């Protein structure tokens, strides 16, 4: 026997629950009587890659609880736990569709494993979302389910994560309105001008707030940030604002301490261009937390000041997205000094908290993962510890991001200005003997030993006496992928140190090797600051001279 949900989705009888209204009333009453703490450090867990994809079916409840257990003893306050693919989910839904329940033959073994594990857990009485909620609450952590609000859909039989709702309603897609090239990123996304689209998305949210002991809900609006046909964005903003308001009121009615968190592009003008009127949401006070993010990699130079300014007269808190992936030719994931630099630049802007995005890609978590987590809530602790800043540039897996300063072509007698910001107050720590070394590194590609290039930092010329050039025009061995050129490494003295806040580096080609044709480009700009633990103390990476002496005696 099968039953239909409110949206017409076929639901297996074994997955259909009764008594939702009574359960919702009890849950709302308990939430209204309990004041919850406001999370400062949020950890995004996609519920799949380090979890339901990893374990051999049938997955055990204890293995599912690892999503929580692996974060115990860290400063993480809230787990932002993703509800499957967004179109389909990996928990016991009534109004939505279980991931893979419509698939007979599987072309993708990992996606099949996710279905096997979710189904077996549900059949054993261990609804994955409820297990995570119960485990987190028993250990003092909050849980905010995350809905990937927008997602494209492929062909039936190939896109095994797609829902029947999506496969049977292609006329609801943005591209269906016509006048768009199929290469438009949001072509196969849902068009939110359609009431049916908004109702389908809303039903999943309402069900979650009714049936699960969650502390809030996150709308991930930056996953595929296109919600309307480009020619209908202006009218779409009002539609989206009304939908956000409905979501917010539903969350508050289910428990006044529950919160709505929304992840958005950090650029407010970008938000406006896709129909997200963030300023109006703030004016109406219909969002509790906004998470601003930019690239798919660590972005230490992200500017959240416009978002913070827009929110200053509202009740909304602003969190900065702190990613883990670097994806350079030398590094896949962030190091501790890189993480410190990114976190401190966010705290220095005045954010209310950090959103740790894609950190689950470090799984299985080792000591370096926990070392990076430990200091994050404490900018004053990180203040005089090693940091590694870099200006975002095109890297391996994400070559098409716009809005970046790098790479930048360098033409004869046409200076290029590169802006970067740091949170370090170097003169303060210099006074007490804590600054060990400040290194500025610039990599230029397609340059030769004959080219004459000059560098100025904040208007001051950098001296050749402090320069070390490193020839990497060719390498036999590479850590990750090819990036050639010359490194110009300056060991800066105190008169040339960058200042706290904004800095600008001017690079000018004065003389070009006359017999070569490739275009010189600025590929990387990096700043590494190293500190001592105390005045005249040795660095942890230096030889312990006392130990060396004792060994020779």
C-alpha cells in the first residue's frame, strides 16, 4: 500500500508518520520554554562525504553518530547538517522524497551506497536526522538542518539523486521560460516565480520544524545562486522576500528560540542581481543569521563590511564563511597559519561568528584539524601567532571565478596595484620583541632573468638588498600541478612592514627581455608573518642549541 503526500509524491507506507500535529505542538511548547545559546562557531557537515558515503551498508547508528562525536571537545557550537541533495533527502521524510527511492538500476555506486545506508537506518528505527539531533543535544551541541535550496537536474536514469517532482516538472525550470542559452548556470534550476516551486521547497522546511528537535534551519542560497529568469529578477525579489518571511514566521511559530540562518553571496549587489533583496530582509527583521561567502577556496580578503553595515540596525548576526580548501599548486587544504590569517581578518571586520565551510573534506580528522579548530574563537590568542596571508588567485579545480585580482597581466611601464589586508599590528608586537620575520613573496610567470621589475609596498620601494629570487622556470617534480616562474621574496625590515588593515602592492615592469614573446603575469602574492613565543625565545622550528651542546659533551 502507498500513500501520497500533499504534493502528490508517492510515499511508501512504511515511511509515512501520523501524529505530526501533536508532535509539533509538544515540540513547539518545549522550545518556547527553553532559551538556547547563540552559536559562535558553526560547522557545516554535508551529511554525505565523511559519513553516509564512507560506511559499508548496513550502516550502524554509532557510525552515524560520528558526525557529532568527531567534533566533541572543540569550540564548535552548532552542526549545520545537510538534508541530502536538496531535491531528495537522506532522512525519513513524508512530504519529500528519499534519495534514490525511484531508482531500479544504479549507474553510480557511491550514490547507491547513500541510499542503502539511509534506507537501512530508517528501517532499523534510526532516522538519520533524528539520530544526529539527539546525539548533538546530549553532548551540548546545536543542530541546524541545511537545505540546498537550488539545484539543477539532469536526465532520468543518469541523475539518480533527482526527485520525481523535479523530473516530472521540467516546465518549472528557469530555462523553460525561453530566451536563455543552455550554458546559463541556472538554466535547469527551479524558477521561484512558480507557486508550486515555492510550496515544494517550503513543505520540506515546515516538516523539519514540525517533526525534529532542531535549533534552527539554514537556507543555503549560495549553492547555485539563480532563482529567476534574468529578465524577471526585479519582480522576483518581492516573491523571494515574501517566501523568506513565510519561512521565518514558520520557524518562529514552531519555537521562538529557533533561528533562521541564510547563506548568501558576500557581495550584496550580487545578491540583488539574482533576486535576493538582503537589505529588505534586514529591514523587516526576517532573518537571524546571515553567512557571507565568496569563493570555493579560502578567501582571506573577503569584504563583509557592506553586509555588516546593512545589518547594524537589525537583530541579525553576521557570520563569516571560513573555508578549508586552498587548492594551490603546493597545498590542497589550509594550514594553521593560513587558517589563523583568514579567521583574524574576519574577526577584525566585526563579525559575530565563523561558519566553517567544507571542513569535512579533511576527514578522517587528524591532529592538525583539531589544532586549527582550537584557537578559532579567540582572535586575541591568534593575534601574535604565525600567519600566512595570500591574495586569491586562479587555482586548480576552480579556474573560472570572476572578481579576483589575480592573475594579472604585467605590461611595460603600466603598474599593477594589488590590494590586500591583514589584521596584525606589527609595531605593537615589535615593541615587545615578538616579531621574528616578515616575508613578502610574489610569483611572476613568463619572466626571465633579464627583465627589470620594481616593487613598492604602500608607496615605499622594496630594496634589492632584502630580495631573494627563486628560479622555478622549470621543475622536474611538482607537489600538485604545474605553476612555473620566478619567486621574488622580500625579507621586510620594520620600515617596510605592511600595516594593520588595507595595504597596496605596486608592481611595475621597467624593462622587458627583448627576445621573448609570452605575457608576464602576476600569479601569486603572499605574506608570511612569523612570531616568537616570547622575547628572545627560539622558534619551535629552530634547532635547540642547548640540546645540541649536551649531545656533543
